[in-house]
């Protein structure tokens, strides 16, 4: 069994879509991250964001089901850490599900 990655036309299209979306998010997030300077470790957030984008690319280029599941779990775990980056915000821990 070959544990690796393969890029075909379909995965190349999804890599393009992921890259365009990641570029737009990177530009937008400069204003969002500005409030964290001096208060939180911005390098940690940047590291998690880049690993998340890389894991999304790995998901669309996985060459078999086992590798797909491994990188899917990596993507899920990294997204969890991105969400809890604002762990002191009560909305992060327990969302308000009530309808107003």
C-alpha cells in the first residue's frame, strides 16, 4: 500500500480553491488579529492556521483511504485548537443555542 499524496486535475482544482480562500482569509484576518498583539501568542495562531491550510491540501491529495482518514483527523484536531484559541471567551466554550 502506498501512503502518499497524488495531485490530479480534480485535486489541483480544489488546491486552487483552498489557496484562494486561504489568501482571502489571510488578508481579512490581519484586522482580526490586531486586537491580540501583546495579549496572546500570535505565532501560535499563525502556526495553527498554516497547519490547517496544509492539512486541507493534504486531504484533497491523499492517495488512499487510510491516508485520507489520517489527514482528515489532523485537520479536525487543528481546527479544534483554532477554535479554542479564544478559550477565555464564553461563546467559544458553550455556544448560545437559544433563539431570540
